[in-house]
């Protein structure tokens, strides 16, 4: 990551230090095999925080979230909705790439629950620093990390939910699900996904009622304190 300072806000400096700390994280085995951690990016106090599952192969190499095929599909949706990625804070529930080798290719593997749990305090620390108005969960891993329960994405998509802290969470598919889907149904799936995402458009126009803040979890407070 770039050097800290340079007129950055305190929360921006704290986020950069937090991102540096994730690179050394070995609370689960994923950090041993990944090229690097992939931390979130976007403006502090972004109104909408987008949470995906984990970095893919391209993200692992670039060190940035949502720059591979799924990320390009997400960018297309952002453009069609009239949003701006520069106004979003984009991150993942799991910070290191989990994969299996097939020949020379690294094939994505869904993180185990224990791996997502090991990363949860990093995500909570990001949320505490960014303080978004609402969160967008892309896929089941992200939804469970945010809501703390199993989420049946197909039946709960396109609706607002509330996490334990009273924060608003919109659940929908991860863009990779569209890439894997039946090509003959892709146009219909795309429209349905845009309809889901559009539920968050009002976030950029007016804020929903703010909920009373609760103290960050002990592990999240510790992580932020260690980066200060």
C-alpha cells in the first residue's frame, strides 16, 4: 500500500494501516498461499459499502478488489444504474484468495465458514471506520458475514435486512453467479440482478434513519487500536 500520511484524514490513515495488517494475518491458512491480502478500497464515509465473498485470481495478483471478470460485470451494473464506483467502498468478507491448483490454473474455492469467521473482525473494523449508511451483500458468504446467520440468497435477495447493530443490509447474488449461469437465461438474470441492486439507489439521494451506534466487537476494537 502507499505510504501513510500526505494530508489524509485520520480514518483514511487508519484504513490503510488496517489493510497493511491484514497482509500479515495468519488466523487461517489462506494467507500462507495467497500472493497478498486484498483489502477494501473507496472513500471514507461512503454511503454504500459493497461486500463480496473473497478475492479472485486477478484480484490476488493486483491487490485490489473486483478487478476480474466478476468485477467488470459489477462495474457494468454500476454504470447502468447511474452510480459511480468512486462513491462506493468495495471490499470482501474474506481477505485472501482461496483456490485449488488444476495444472497451472488457480481455481476459486468457496471459503469455509471458519475462514470467513477468522476474517470477520477485519470486516467489522472496516465498517466501523467507513461508517456507511447501508451495506450491499453480494452472495451467501458476504450475507452471512454481515447478518450472522445462514442466508438463502435466492429467497432473500432484493430485500433490506437488518444486522445485529441495526445496520441496513441489501442481499443479492454475487456477479460470478451470473457468469456461471445458463447463457440462454443471462438477459433475464441480468435484469433481475439490476432490479435487486436498484433498491440501493436511494442511498445516494437521502440517508435512511441513522440507528444508534453500538461499540465495535472487542476483536475489531483491538485490530483498530493496533493500527493506530
